[in-house]
């Protein structure tokens, strides 16, 4: 019975956090001169109200979900990966270069190949801070953030240099983007007339795969033991250093895949940046962390979580068009949700401690009672 | 004499409930002038709650406290101190960077307020220390003092506040036998001077030695009140646990076999630099239990960690069953046949957030019996294996999915033991195997260790509890400051001799 009760509260907490954030967001909407209820109606209508909206929401959720499930891996191993941005960029670059190098491969070959290269690019970019952490005890929080900047600069250099669309040079516009990538590398659309493409299915499969990895395989077991207690894992003979590198590499791999899908599923079918640090990723490398935390670091819960946050992005754009409310509002809303989730997590833990302490006492007296009987 | 005057302290019908559990159920306790009244009970029996109520830290739900025949209300430790109640905690409440005198004066209003009068304090400490044979230098810094001395400072603190009732919460936990003897002389002196004491301990022989009267608690109720001359250890244990307890496991005749664990010239660094283990040499044969006695902090933990590969030794070598271990590699030690029950069971031994099943496969989840070549775990096999272990080792748990942190200390220890022994080790290191564990579980763990001996395992038991060492070992090695002071055969060992070696006073040449 207590089990049921704790399941219910674990459901209610994120929902309560969203409601609380929306309530505070309503005040912000009022301050911006918009009517909150109709504002929210516009937002959620645009994101979930029709097929086109759902398709757009699904599209936005792809990178969030992939980065998010990667975060599930690393955070479960108690390695903090803030490098999703850079890993996305590197995955996208490796994939883009591969596509440009093999334009004549057919689709069945090229699509898996470029996605694989995306995975590898992200994995390498994740493994670097992993190795620094494992062998030199460099804080992975710092190194992953710094490698984001390095990755963006490499991207800017390449997209303005060797990778730039020759047409841009001819026209003299010099927008940092590649030429149209080979059509055989386009991700196939799922439905006629809707933008959502194969990438969404891949992201869902990846979430499932990560769940299997974490809870059904020996590797996942190792990563989780290292995450919960490095001492106990080491004592049990689990290679802690290798596990840290593996966790960051896998986490990066997911982000790299997200980057590659972003390129080959884009409408322009080019890799494009505006030169700003989040110009290519749209901050998905950071927002994925929010998605994962909101999902309680559970890969399958990350699916609805990513749809929620993807939907908010779509909704915020619609709200901006309809009511001239800056779409940056969505950043504030995201932030509020995180604050509420994290603080409710605090209360949940306290509750749980209380609960388990009581349970321990009860159990103890019950068991000793049994002892007496025997 | 007892009947003439009102008791110094009377706790009448104290009941204290916590959600879902009654910590104290209608408990009455009296304490007379000059009496040492022992309170005996397992963890969770309600001793601490009762003492917290007496010290004003908690309020009873019903019942009350009378002192010298008058009802009193103790709503905070300040109230308790005002009524002459002093508490000596198991964990010392001293500021290491202050002197003894400063620690004693801490929290007291000086007569020259706001200035201090440390000289007077120091003088009074000197008087007290002479009167009660509590040797302490008032001007020494606490960090310079050994554990035994710190204990004395705690007692002086209480005496300085003129406590007429002292609550002694397991005061002997960290002392060597000679220190315990000295402490008891002090306590008897204090009793003779009319001070009363409530002595909390689970060491039965100490309770028998010191008390005038013994009250036993179980599950928040009083299960017996008796006098030391009318009872013995066996009976006390029975009152604590509620059933017959076997004090020492039956050990079968085993002829020790070949050397399984061979440590030579081992030096291991401590956490704060320096060598915690110095030039240690020890051989353990199969079918033999070697007990390592010693006050904790004399290198025992570092020794266990160096053997198991968790700590990199500075020099020396460790051989298990003829294989020289790679240093700092827990995996190679395990491969050679080592099992290790660590001292810090919740840090090193088990993962609290993992469920029972996950903790049971922590070592061998990668073996082909539990893991397919694809890396997928074989859950059916794992479940079968875990169910068997839980049954065999009598781990009391609702199911295999229960988070390990919800189990009691004894059950967690049984779980760790189950996992470690499931691989049929050649060498077993058990560090503090029954610390903080209830008597029932301790009895069971001892039996399993004795069974391992029969099976032919070479076992090292590290313990602060000399009774445990005496009950289990074939040979006893005493560690002091990282060295083995001597090794004696169990049958020729005397507590006195071991006590002197534990204190570093006496050294035997290698046995």
C-alpha cells in the first residue's frame, strides 16, 4: 500500500511542478500585457491541438529526448555532463563531412552511415572529458562546458571555411552553411504532408535502448553501481575509471546522434549556424538536461517529458506571433519548472527519509517479534 | 538504605510513541543515591529514547520524572543540567582545537563574566582529577589527547557541573581493557561519593562487573530487572533477545592446512600520511581463524584495505593461495580467492539505494551464469540465486526488490556475508563483522564464520570486541600502532596479556 502511495506522489510531483510554474508564468504574462488563460490556450493549442502542431512538437522533442536519455546515462553514473551542446555539434560535423564525402552512396547505406558517424563524433567528444575525469580528476562539469565552446569554434571555422557552400562565396553572402547535402542522406518523412521524419522514431528507439542498457545489461548495472557508490563499486572489482569514460562517451553518443538528426532532418538539408554559440543546437544540449531531470533520470519517462518541453517551444513561438509576447518567456517557464521540480525533489526525499526510517523501525520490531516467536 | 530516602530519580510510567512504533512503553526506572544502574538492551530497544527524555531532549507522551520525591519537568538539556543530570555521550562532544580547561568552561557562565577565569577552572579540574584518579592536564589541547584521555575530559566536564546523576552512554566502546578497568575504578569512586549513574552498555561482562542493579529493555518494554549477583551473561542475553542465545559458536576440530594468506613486510600508508601499517607479517592457514585485536585506529582498517586491494601498500607483498596479489587491484585479489566483509558496510560493502538482488550480484554480475554473451543480464537465474542466498543466510526482507538501506544493520551484514561467501573463498577478511548488529544476527554471523573455518577457509577477523575475538579465534594477533605486538594461541591467551599488548605496553616476540 505504501508502495502505491509513493508511486502516486512520484506522479503528482512533476505535474504539480508544471502547474506551479504555469501559475507563476501567468503573472509574467499579465505583466507583459497578455491575458494568461487565452495565452496558455494559444500555446497548448498550437503545440498539441492539431496534427501540424503535434508534428512540430515531435520535431522539437527529438534532440531534447536524445540528449535527455544521454543525460540519464551519465547522471546515473554520477557523472555530470553539461557538454550536450558540444557533443551535438561534433556529431553533426562528423556526419555532415561524411555525407559530403560520399554523395553517391544510396540512401540505405548513407543514412545509417551518417547517423553512425554522428554517434561516434559525439562519443569521442564525450570520452575526452571522461578520460580527463578518470585519469586526472578534472571536474567533468568544467571540462564539458569548455569543450562546448571549443566545438562551436571548430564548427564556425569549418562552416566559414572548407565546408562552406560554394554558392555563398559566389554570391558573396558568406552565410556559414554547407551546400545542400546529398538527397540520399535526407531522413525520410513519416507521414505525407507533415514535417516529422524518421528521426522521431529513432529517438524513441534510443530511449528504449537506453532503458534496456541501464536496467537489463551488465554494463548498465556497472554504471549504476559506480553512480551510487564509487567505493562499493571499486571494492566489488568494477573498473570505476573505465565506467566513467564509458558513461560520458555513451552520453555524448546520444547527443551526437541528436546533432546528426538535426542536420539531416532539417528543412534546408544543410548544416547551418548563425555564429552564436547555440545557433545550431537551439540550446537542445542544455534543455535536454532539464528534460532528463524532469523525467527523474528515467529514459522512458523522458519521452513525455521531451514532448512537454518540445511543445512549450512550439507554443511559445505561436504565442509570440499571436500576442507579441517574447518567446523567451518559454525559457523563464522552463527555468521555473526546473526550480519547482528540484525543490519538490528535496521534499520528496525528506518524506522518503522519514518514511524509510519509520519502516526500518517497524520492520525491526516485526522481525525481532518473529525471532522471539521462533 | 534504599528504602529510607526517596530515590534520587524516578521515571514513572514513561511512554513515548513515534509514528507506527512505541519506543518506550510504560517504563519505570528508579535510581538511588550512589547506585550504578545498568540499562541493557539491543539497538532499538528504547534505551536512547529513555535517556533522551531524561536529558530533556525529548518529551514523553505520558508519565513523568520525579527527583528526590518531587516532580520535575525537563524540557531541554539546560533543565536537565540544572537538576544535576550529566550525560557522557558515546561520541565525544569536545572541541579539538581548545584546551581541556576551555572545553570544560565552554557553555558555563564565568564568575567574571564576560571575562573568562580559566585559571580557576584549571585549578578545579586538577582537584577533581586527583579526587577521582582521572589523570588529565587541564592545559593540554584536546586534539593532543588519546581517546581514553578524552573520555576522562568528558567525565570531568560532567563532574565540574556537579552532576549528581550521570548518564553513561557506552563509555567503554573505544577503550582498551586496562583503560576500562581504570574507568571503572573512577566510577566506583564516584558512586562511593554519592553520585548515581545510569550505565548503558551491551557488553555483558562490564554490566555484571560494574552495576548494582540491571534493567533490561526489549522493544520499548522492561523485560527484567535483576542484580548482578543473581544473574549471568547467558541469562542477560536471553532477556535482551527473548530467547536462548549461544554466546560462542561451536567450533569443530579442524586441523589447519597449508598457508593460504601470507603477508610479508607490509607497509601501508594511512589517510593522513605516514605508515598506518608497519612491517607487518602474518600467515593464516586454511581452516584457521586469526583474530586481530586492538583498539580501532591502530592500522586494522588499513591492513584490511591493503590486503583487499583498496589501498596501495608502500612495500611488502600479499599472497593468497600462492598467488602474489597485484597491488591496488581489488579484482585480482578476488580472483585469487579473497572475500572481504568491510568495516564500513554501508560505504564499501553495499549500495544503500540498490535493492537486495542488485547488491547480491555486485561481484559476479558479469559471470556467464548471470550474463549472456550479449551483455544482457539473466534475471531468472539471478532471482533464483538471490532467493537461495536470502533463504540460506536468513536475510529478513519482504522481497528481493526492497532497497537495501531499509534493512536493519544485522540483515545488511548477513546480505554482505551471503554475497562474499557465495563464491567459496579461500581467504576471508571480516572487519568488525558484528558491530552495531543485533545479538541474533551476531550469533548467526559467528556461526557462519565457524562454518567457513570447518570448510577450510583461512579467516582473519578484525574486531574491537575482545569477547568476539576470544570466541572465534584459533590464534590472536594484537595490533598496536600498525604493528603486530604479538600472536598468541587462543587456548593460552589471557585477557590481561592481550590488554597490555593492545595498550602497547608489552610486546611478544613473534609466535
